[in-house]
């Protein structure tokens, strides 16, 4: 998307639903997702010319959302239990696994991952980005991305294999 002639308002109208879905996958809570996106959009509006000039403006804004989420995690906004919410559907194809216990368990395990691992997994499997794009969004090296995803998948697999009870602790420092 080339943004030089697109207004902030037009961009927001076009991209807000996708940004909210992305933030929901990061936070696990629709209200916190809205807060993250709102805070990000305030900063994007202030720096709109910089966003417009970016090589990949959508990726730039997604990185802003990710940084806001990670900053809030470090800053104590998430130091309380966060209820796990259903992810809103964004297509017309019904999901037959929506009501299954497997989907709910996976969602709970995802929300229990450390923030950077969770962000890497969401960017890979939900946003379908490659390692280089994820590294760009997270501001780290490609090898760090691979390590974060590998550790996250190992944690998800290990918990499922051992039948570890699911808990959602947001104040964990991992």
C-alpha cells in the first residue's frame, strides 16, 4: 500500500479491523487490544508523515502495535489476570473447530507464552510473515526470531504432551 496521498483517517478506516485482530491475538483481551491499537494510532497520527514515507507502511504500523504491546507488558499494564476471549472471525468460512476444546486449549496456551515468543508466533502463523519480516517487526535478528518461535512451539507441545493444566499468568518473567 502506497500511502503518500492517503490520509490518516482513510488509512485508519481501511486497516483498523485488521490491526484490532492482530492486537487481540497479542493481548488475549479485546479491551486491552483496543487500548493498544488506540495508543498506537495516536502515535501514528502524530508521526503520520514518517509512516507514509516508510518502505512498508503497514509493517511499520504493525511494528508500532507490537512495540506498544511489549512496552505495556514491561510497564505493568498486564500484571493482572487477563480473561481469555474468543477471537472474532474475519471471514465467511465457518470454522468447525470453533467450539472444540482443542481450540480453546491452544488459545489458552498461546496466551500463557512470554510476550516476545507470543508475538513471534502470532506474526508467523496468524499474520503469515517470514522470518525476516518478523525480525523487522520485533526489532531483532532472524536467528532470534527462529529461536523465539522454536521455544514457543516446544512450550506449546510440551504442555500438551504432559497434560499440564492451563493457567494464565501475565506477570511471569520468562
